[in-house]
């Protein structure tokens, strides 16, 4: 477009020169031929360029300025309300162990009667001497003395025995007599000594048997 405007300007100037050349010359009114200004072409070009830029600006689609979108803030989760827990306690009675017939026995079920005792109480024994005491006892209770469940053992007093527990050598029926024998050794120091033994069925102790000797 600038080149076209320039050509148009040149053509107009040439046409004006030719017209002026054909007009008759008057002495009194001589119109001078306008001098060609080379800068006028540049001015026209600049004005044409400015007009084109203005039009371009009017028809140019404006660039959209991006709008900043804020990132949504995360909404905090609600804290769950703790649920009450109910604990049910059920009472379970403790089972009581059933005792055997022997453990439930009382003194009436198991009883005895002393028949004889050798040696008798206050008998003199030499110091350090070996001897055996024998008690003959009768079963006066309501139960048989089972040799697998009944024994006789040391209870208290001077420990003159050679072993603390003995088993019955046989079953003793109600009304029957048994020999309860314990091997002993007399103390070496002179004096009186006593010892006590019992027959026991399970946890039931009955038939207490005692002996007192004098050592010289």
C-alpha cells in the first residue's frame, strides 16, 4: 500500500506539471511551479503506515489475560464422635472340686481303740539303743482301712524313728485289729523323750498313738 501511494503522488505531480505547461503565460500573474519536496514522500509513507497500524489494532482480536483461579482449600474431615461401648459381665460360678469319699470322711467314719503297746510308757532304754514300738489298734470306725489309701506317720515330739511314714501291711476291716510297728533308735543323751504318731486317711487324721521312754 505504501508503494501505491508513492506512485500516486508522483503521477499527480507529473500531471500538474503538464497542465501548467499548457496554460498561457500572463505577465501579471505568473504562478511559480511548486518545488518537489522529497520528504513529502516519507511523510506520506509514515502517515499511511500509522493508519494501517491503527486499523490493524482495531481488528486484532485482543489477547485474553488469564484469570488466576484460587485452588479450593480442602475442607477438614469431621472427627467422628466416639461411640460408647457397653461391656456385659456375666458371673460364672467357680466349680468346687468334689472331694473323694476318703477326704470327706470325719472322725466317726475312721476311729480306733488302742489294745496294747510295747514297750509301755516310761520304759527305760539304753542311750543309742535300737528298739521297735508296736501299737495294737482296733478299727472301731465305720469304714475299712484300705492299705492303698491309709498310712501312719510321725506327727510330733522327739524324732527317734528311722522313717517318718509307713503303709498298712493289709486291709483292716471294721472290728479287726492291726499292728502298727515303728523302728526307732533311742537318743544318746539321758532323759525322757516322747513321740506322737497318727493314722491318716486322705486328709483325715485319727487314732493318735504316743510313746514316752526314759534314756539312761
